[in-house]
């Protein structure tokens, strides 16, 4: 027989609290489970996207490497779950303007080629475009730069054309800083602050006139070879641009290729990555540009 003296009867207004607590506990637990699942799914998606991004970037790098070896358009190539498409073109070839893709510190040479290069890297104007203009507009610097950078332009040319035993140079120097010009005797660029090339604003510019610098046969193919541009006095790096548009010369002649521009795109799943690489032509050692030149021969 059941002893009823230990039984407690809940009031009617409290008889549903236990069920409510159970439901609330289940709701909290379900919320936590859904939150963890959502976070886990999100992390998996992010990891998957990161992996796809890495595969796409690696594929783009593979395209650059193959293009450097092949030296021409490579088309679309599949590598596992990824693929790449790479293309090689002449940088600034057939254009009137050129903006170097990198910045230059003080004394670092930027080479502008006036002659073409064949497949083996040899200089040539035979069947290849060569620049025959009279002038070039060089633009450089940032308006906020302190100290203001000056510019040195050195033109290498041949007389007669194609005879590399007769290499000559012409040099011009420009300084926007009037106080420094009193000491260094550089030329006043005069037209500073009016240069925009390929959408990039430059603080300073100068017109380099080959004829006035003594290059008598500037309009003959294979006379002008290349021009070396160097910034001076700057303690930070700056960009350099060149404009040889038709208003500067009557020949309507454009620039030859300044090097190879490799554009490679990699794809993995829905992710794409793109890489651009500029490979310039071989240049003379920097020490050569700092050598001593004289009008006559050097004697020991």
C-alpha cells in the first residue's frame, strides 16, 4: 500500500513549468548546434576558396614560367583541377607612350630602346621597327617629393648607322630646383607640371631634343640606339614615363618593344587569378653608365 504522506501535489499554475524548461533547453541547444554547424560550413567554404585561390595562383605562376621558356603565346593548358592561359607580347611595342612598371631610386638606369631586338636578343632594324624621331618628352617625379628629383638623359647613337665601332653619346640634364641649378648648371625643364601619360600624373617633364644634342642623323634608321634615364638627388623611388607622340616629330614613328610583357591567368573552380610580369631586354652593367667620357680619346 502506497504511503501518501510523502507525495506533494503541485499547484495548477506550476504544472507546465517543467515542460517549458525542457523546451527552452532544447531551443538553446539547437541554437548552439546550428551555430556550430554554420561556422563549420563557413570555415569549410573559406578553406575551399583559399585552396582554389592558391591553385589558381599557382597555375598562373606556371603559365609565367612556361611563357618564359617558350617565348610565345602558350594557349590554355590544364594542370590537374586547374588551368592557365598565358600570352607574351612586346611591351610598349608600336606605341607613342611608355610608363615603366617599376619605380627608380637615385642613379638607377631606366633604358628606353630605339632599336628592335630579334629572337636571339640582337639589336636590329632589318625588317623590324626602329624609332626615328627628333624628340622625346620625359616625365618623372611626384609633386610631394622632397628633395625634388632631377633627371639625366644619355642617348647612345651610331655614326654611320649600324656601325657599332662608332658608338657615341649625347647627354642632357634637367633640374626643376632653381637653387640647385645655380650650382650644378643643369638645364631648366621649363614645362614642369604638364605631363600625364597613360592616366598617370607626373610632377616634372622635359623635352629631350636629339638634334640639339648633336645627333645629326637622328631620322636615319639604326642611328638612335637607346636612351638611359636616371633620377638624381631623390631619396625615395619615383616612376618615369616617356612620350614620343607625333607633335614632337614629323616621322610618325612609334617605339619598338621595350621587353616582353607576360600576362598569365590561372583558374581553379570558380576562382581566377592573374599575374603580369615584365621582362626587360639585357642591359649594360650599371658601372658602364658611371664611366668617365671625354670628347677626345683617353690617354694613360
